[in-house]
């Protein structure tokens, strides 16, 4: 098995992060500095920064109510990093991000393949937020947000936006550009005062207290797997339809955390 996949399956980090660790020379294989694309097995001794990696048997998926001020990073040098804050007994990492000034639902897991499937932007998985801005929301603002806004060299995908108060709205996105909602609002002359994610696909924040986490239920996990499977199949079908048809040469014409 390739090293990056092994580490992803082991719940150590994503494949991309594993490649970064290899490039930084922080991983050793049986005492030798790892190289990109190396093959490993359960008998291989893998160390990161000198610490031996042991595959986790228990697979977990946590729903965490991230407070404002906590950063989505595993860097221990960042005082308020999310991994240290949760202090879960086995190694986990987050799926997607919430910026430091935002709060709400953040998913964390030790299942590398689950992360890869959920993070594929082509699958257009829904994420829902409630947003408060600095001035009254208008019909024109709602329409422009829904139709797409030019940011970061592209135009955002069409989305659903529903006004919930004089200065607040709900928005459902199917993409995750850097600080997307804040940038969209800024382009239209608004400033986000509060941003809270309340849903990722079928998993909802609900009344989970700020700073607390819970394990995703078996039913939530089952539904999540079905959504991922369906969206992945749809993506494959679209890609196949987009390919140019090549003729067949043989047949032509055919728990609460207290801080």
C-alpha cells in the first residue's frame, strides 16, 4: 500500500498532508527517510518526527461545535488549535475547515477515505450556514448571492439563500472556497458579523453546546455513506458523458469540553 494511503487509512492525516510530511523529511520508514510513493505494510515501522505510528482500529466520526477563536489546524505551535482543544484519545483530523472567526459544526475523523470522498468538490455536498451582517439585507443582495459572486478569480456556484431577519440569512453552499461567504458579502458591500455552520450534508449541529462534541450516530453514518455513494456515481456518469466517443475499431458504428 502506498505510504500516503496507509497514513490516511490509519487515521494519522489526509493523503495530501502525508505527502507534505514526506517532502519535509519528517517521516521515516524502517529507520530511513521516506520518499514519495513508497510502499508499506503493517509490518513496516513508520515514524513521524521519531514517533512510531500505530494503526487505529476504531473508526470514529465526531460532530464538534467549534467555538470562535479556535483554529482549524493540527499545528501544536498554534495555542488554540482544534486538535489540542478536543484532546480526543485517538488521532483524528478535521474534514474541511471553519475559519478562526467562525463557529459551528466541524466534522473530525480518523477515516482517511471518508475525508477524501467528502472533500471532492465535484460531488457538490451541501453545507448550511446562518449569517449575520452589519446592515439590512435586501432582495437585491439575496438575488446576487444566489446567482453567484466573482471572488478569487472565479464566480461562485448558484446557491440557496433565505432571509431570516433584518440583518441575517441562511445560505446553503455546494463548494468551499477560502472564506467564501465573507468574501461574497464583502464584494456586495456587507461585513459578516457572525457566521455559524449548522449542517454538513445530512449531519446537523442541532443543540450541541459550544465546545462540545458527540459521535455521529449509526443512522447518520449510514445516510452519509449513501449520499457519498450516490454523488460519486453521479460524478462518474457526468464525466463519462463528457468524454468524446471513440469508435470501436473492431465493430465500427457501435462530551462537553470544559476549558
